C-alpha cells in the first residue's frame, strides 16, 4: 500500500474533463489517508491557471490536503509520477469540423468523423503526433508510472502506446454507461443490483453477461425480450444491429455508425456542432459549394459554433460560473463524475482487487477469443496492485466479430503509418476502412488533408 501518490494530468486545461478528475481526487476518502500530489499540465497558460485556481478551491471545499501544482512543461512534472492521465487534443472542434466536411466533400458519407472513417483516421494521426512524444518522456522520466489514456480515437491511440513503447497503459471511456441505462430501464433494476459485462472495442461492444449477482440468475433472455418489446425506443442503427447481429452496446448511432459502411442509410450524416468555422475550399474534383456539405438541413437550421458552446448548451454558463469562482461550490457540482481513472488508481495503489466495468487493453490473453491477439479491446477487468486482470469473455457473434477484426487491421495500419511516417501505409488504412467508398478519392483526400492540416500532423513520406 502506498503512503504517497503523485498523479500527473496532461491536458488539464479542459474545463469539463479536468474538473471531473479534480472533483474525484479531492472527494475520494481513500486518498485522504495518504499524501497526494497532483501536477496539472497544459500548454494553454490561461486555461491552466484557471484550472489550478479551481483545483485549490475544490480542495478547500472538501477540506482535502491534496497538493496541486501547474506547469506548461511536462518533463519536470513527470518526475516521480506514479500515475499519468492523458486527455489531449489540438483545436478539437475546428479540426474535427475539417475532418467531417472535407471527407463529405470527397463523397465519404461518414456519420460523425471523429473516431473512425476517413475523418477519424486523421483525428488519430493528429493525436498520435501529440501523444507519442509525451509517452517517450514518460518512458524516460517515470517508466514505472501507470498511464491512463482518455484521448480519442481510444483504440488507435492505445494500440500505439502499447506497441511502440514499454509503458503500462490502459484506455478508459464512459461509454459502457449507455448499456447500463438500457438495462436499468428495461429490467427495472438499478445497475448495482446487476452483474453486467460487455466485450468489443471502444464505442462498439455488446453484452455477454447480465445476471443477478446474488442468485446467479441469467437475465439475458429477459433483457432480450424487453429489447424486442421496446425496440422502437432505440435509434435506427442500434435497432438494426440488434435485429441482424444480436448485439447491443453503446447505442448512440453517431458513434457506432463510424465503424459501419452503411450507417448513413440509418442516420443522416450531418455536422451538428456549428457553421463552417473552418471552410472547405472548393478546389476539389468539382466545384463544391457550402450547400453540398449539408445534406439534410437548410442553412437556417445550422447552429453557430459559439452559440452552441455557450448559449445553446444548457447549463454551460452555470458550469463556467463554478469553474471561474463566480458561483460557490456545492455538493451537487462536486458529485463523483463516474469516470474510472481515480477509482482504478485507488485499486492499484491499495491493492483492492476490484472489478471495473470497462477498460481498453490489448487482447494478448485472447480475452475475446475470436478477435486479434494484438488488437485493442474493451472488456471488464479486476484491478489490483499488479495491474489489471481482464475478464475472459466468450466468442462474440461471428458477424459482429468480423466487423471488429477489420477495425483492428485499420488500427494496426495506422500505428505502422505513424511509426514509419508512410503515406503508403496511411493510404492502406484509408482503403481498409469500411467507410471509404472510392480508392481514387481516398488518395486525393489523403493528399489534400496532409497539406491542409500539415501544422498538426507528422511529416509523411
């Protein structure tokens, strides 16, 4: 059991995520019994100062002795670190909009463009360009630290960390809560009265066990009956995947649809976060006008990005008031976030042997037997002082597993492309991705994006 813990949060300028981690740290009763040092790291000086001020107010509110510091230089912060949390991105909304719109202009009907599909692969390449130098510093300065990655696309980023470095790392995401809510709603039981287990990849998984933890009763037959009886309550793509493949997991069709070549038949591809904050120039294969990039809604229906993030997002101003100190902290705002990083840190630090519902790891132990042994999977795991012991899941339905195996190939090609700085391998990843529907346009799209986003990408040969 540790009596002193140092946590480094890289990407601490993010108000929403960083504040949730800070709240979890200062509110955790187990951490109150040991000396805890938290180093906040971000390259945005204003955001970093704001979050350091918030962290100290949160600690005072909880009467916590956690010591917070902040720096833009990660290397001194990493000295002596036991745990490192990564949550970084570059100009997230603006560049994501480019990913979506440029892909759309080339005719790729991706439905979200964040974590898979042509746009998602460039998101991955940008974040690999940020993440991997950080990981090299962790290897050099605190190689025994446990790393928790929250940076998307989770599966590609974690595959790179675990294959290109010697670090002990895990990927975390709260997507499993979507399934938990469905189980709660349909079975009329609270999740803590159920043993719910899932398997797949980040954002694309399904249940393999739902039972009563006391009696051991298998509740999957009842759950499937309830799904069928309430099938209209699910979105179109989620309904299709359950009816045709027998799977149901993260039922938000924009996320699951990123991995499916025909998702646009079930959910309309559109950019729902703003106007053209980064316009797509019209010099592609043909003249491309603004109207070409919106196919299901008129100009008057589009949302202004600033309005969406500030006025249009209910509660945003109230949230900012808490962060900026204009509103006093209270128990409602300081409630546990539900993110798993801090509970797992306590599992490891205090050797708890606690099962957590979802963690991203490599499938080296064939925890999902019909998926690639070197692919990144998402599965429950028991955490203790030695690390994680993932569950052993049964084989996934073969049709569903086939979809995931293709993604594993895409992930590996992306890691190879980054490692070798290879345009050829990057193109292979694009051509392997099921959302890519034209070989000729894929290569033109790649060349265009490598030039358009050059300041944020590795140089590719």
